[in-house]
């Protein structure tokens, strides 16, 4: 048995942490366990720590309850810059890269 943990922080107000995916199977069939907590300070610290680690400290920290629009714009720019760096085989900043999946969800992919 292994646990593949997931963390979701919502508006720096609360968080859920555990093994469950947010889908029908996890919630009804699989043996999953999640914790839901409304401690705003812990939620904020989780978000702040994760953003700092994934951006490699390259993006300024936002205060509790700040709008995330600007942050995600910087996050996206960093991901695209990291993609360019990876192509050149140069060390990236943090752990952020764009997600790419060539599979088709509609079944219209050409072989």
C-alpha cells in the first residue's frame, strides 16, 4: 500500500490534504482518507510554502487573501521560461514547467 497525497488550499481559508482524488471513484469505491481543516493560518502557510518551493523563490510572496491573478501570470511566465531552458539543457528555476499531454481526449488523434 502507498499513499499519493494531494493538497488543495482554498482562498487561504481552508485546505484538504489526503489521498483522495476529487472524483466519483475516490469518493465512493476506493479506500481514501482526507483531512479538511479550516485553520486559516495553516492554509496560508501551506500555500506560501508550496508557491515558494515550486517557483524556486523567483516570484514574490503574496499576502494572505491577495488576489492570485498576478501570481498565476508570473507562474505561467516562469513555466514557459523553464520550458525554454529545458530545451537548451540549462538548469531551470524551481519546479514549474508547462504540462503537456499529446493524447487526445476526443479520440480524434491521428495515428
